[in-house]
C-alpha cells in the first residue's frame, strides 16, 4: 500500500540570517572619533553650514544670508547650535537623524557627507536633541537621544549584547509640536546638548570656543581689521567656486550673580560675532611693534586642473608670530579648516625636520578644490590617495621657497652671531689673562668686567629665545653662552677667594634667573646709558 503522507526532509530549513552589530561600533563612531572636544561643535556648525547652503540653493535664503547661533547656557547647563537653514521635513526627520553612516549629501557640494558627525555630542551630554522645521511644514519635529543609556551600552564593562538597531529604537524618540501661524514660514535646525557636566571647559568657555571657531568655521574676515578680503574673494571666484561663509554668533547666558544661581534670578547675556583671526598687523616674538601685512600673494596649481588655490600674507619674515590663532599656513576644504597647522608643518619638515617651525612665521590659507582630495572622517587630515599626494607634492616647493626667503632675511642676524662669537672669545681670553696675573698685579676693574660679561650673556640669551635661528645656529649660540657663563663663574670664584666668601660669593641658580629677568626688563625699558649706571649701582649695593 502506497502512503501519500509526505516524508519529512532530513535537512532543516535555512535559518534567517541577520548580522549582529554591537554597541561598541557606535562608540568608535562617536566618543572615539574626535580627539579634540571642540570638534563636536565644529561638526554641528558644519552641518548647519550645509543646511544653509541647501536653503540658498532653493532660494529660501539669499546668497548673503545664513546665520548660526551657538549658545552656552549656564543657567540650563546646555549648549545649543541653531541655524536658519533648510530644516528637515517632518516625515523624514526620524530616518535622517537616527541613521548612522548614511547621508544623502553630495560629497562634491557639501562639507559633510558621511552621516556620523551628528552623533558627536553623545560623549558630553545627558540628552542630545535635534529640533527641526522645514518651511513647508506646519509642525516642528524633535528627535531625542538618551545619551546616558547609549554610553552605558557602549561601555565594554557592561558586556552589552544589544544590537545597534534595537538600541537606537529604544533610545531615540520623536515628538512633534504644531506651530502657530506666526511660525509657519520659519525653517531651522537646532542641536541641543542638555546636561553637559561631562563637557570639558574648552567647550563651555566662550573665549576658548570662539578662538577655535575663528580658525575652523566658514566665517568672514573681520572687515574693519583686514583689508585684503576683496582681493582674495575675487581670486577664489576665478575658479568658479566663490568662498561661501556664514554669520556665526557665540552667546553666553549666565546668572547675573553666578554665586547665587536662583532660577528666578536675573540672567546676563553676552554675545559676539566670530570672524577669521587675520589682521592687518601681527606681532612676532621678540618684537615690541607689530609688522604690517602689506598685501597677499595669490597661488594656484599650475596644471590648469584647478585642484587648489591659496593666499599668503605679505609681511617681513621676522620670527614666530605671537597670535597663535592666525600663525601658520592652513588647509581648508569647503572653507572649513582641516586640522590645525600640522599639515603644513609636516610639509615644511620634508626638506629638513627643523624647518617645521617656519610655518608659524607666516599667515595664509590653501583651499582644496578637487573632489578627489577628500577629508578623512575625523577631519584632521585627508584620505591618503594619489590626488592628495599630488597636491602635497605641489605645496612642498612653495614652502621651500618661503624657507629660502626666511634665511635670506636672516643674513643680518648671521652677522650678529659672528659678533657674539668674537665677544665671547674676547671675554674668555680677558678672563683667562686676568686669572693668571701674579698676586698683587692690578688687572683692572673686576666689577666692570663682570658687568660686561653679563651684558653679553643677556644678548645671546635673548637671541636664542627669539626662535629665529636654525638648529645649527642655536647650538652654536648655546656653546657661546656656556663659554661666557664659565668665564663669569671662574672670575667670581677668584674674587671670592681674594675678598672672602662672606663678601663675594657665587650666585645660586635661582638668583641668576631673577637677575637675568631684572636686567632684561631694565634693558628693554630704559635708556642704555641709564641702564648701565643703574645696573652698576644695584650690583655695588648687593656686592655682586
């Protein structure tokens, strides 16, 4: 008899396969991504810049419009970054803002395109909120991240097995608000970091934050203090990619009396607009007076491919600039600074390691135009590909030319080094002769000789501290300094032996440092003749 009952298969059905991605990956893409905490704010400013550009493209904003306001609110323990860009349509807000590593932005058109920067704030706050409205919407959307729960799940000590999709579903919430008639035409996105106890001071100190943003953000030159903006703008426009900027305001809100944080108390507000740090005058180290930026030298790649363009301020090469916000040639992509000055310092050093310091003698920017030169995920450099290697190869000879110009301007200093060497040798010979004189023979005025030795010592010390010599010259100056110091010590010892140790003694290291500061300040601030007389009298009274 034949049975119609189906025989069960010996092979079990294929299981549903789904890759498990744990929360530690999220840690790498957020808290582990940015070494400098203020990069978090830069990422949100960058996203605001992109939203403003989208609003300009749709003519929601005019080309010269676009505002970002950063508020450090100490009364609410929060930091917010709000723009008047295009905003995100309500139906797209959750999928857009909860996505990781996904972005609809065109890399060639927008500064951000990887879709990970928006989560940078997870490391520093209790709750991360995105509040947004598109101009066509009648409601405002808020997407909130529970950062406390997310950080706990990302902690390896927790050994969490929750996959990322489940974790985000549980920790990301969306809420909505119907806007009144008066707000229907508005468009914006506001990022709010609530509960920022974990944020370091540089994120909450508006002076430190403003200094950082003046260098990194796509802001304008200061119109009253920089005279070369139009020339630079015209040059950029020749490449078909004008410099795009935003208006950026940093605001701080605090209790009028910080010692009495009464929720009902008076709140003080201070704010200022951020501009690029370049000025018509900058002061080099070792100089009392600033030097003028007489113009700008404009540069571009000579291949005709429009891979980059740049400008360098025309100013006499004197020494490292005191203004650290402006000093150094910088590299920018979409008008956002990539890293600090490290890129150009490394390229200066390709000719010779000690040349890296020369970058801080100059001011200027190199703007990347090529879409093939791509900032890396951390924006502390570029992806190492042939396009970036080629651009670096074009930068190096330009920097070498600057180095040669620097050394040419240093010829006068080299003559001064020769004079120092002659003086040091003469002092050594004079002291040697004085020490070998027979007892009772008058060798001259010992105190006057000591004064002369100290003057030479101070001159050589000041030259070294100016940071205007190469390594070889610095070593030579330090050898001169050691010879002069040894001559002074030997003369002191002999004077002490002749007059008695309780009358004349060798100074301690601390005393030496104090006296050098005193002599240096006096030499800078008073007439040379008066300086010598005053110093001689001080030494006489102190029995030095």
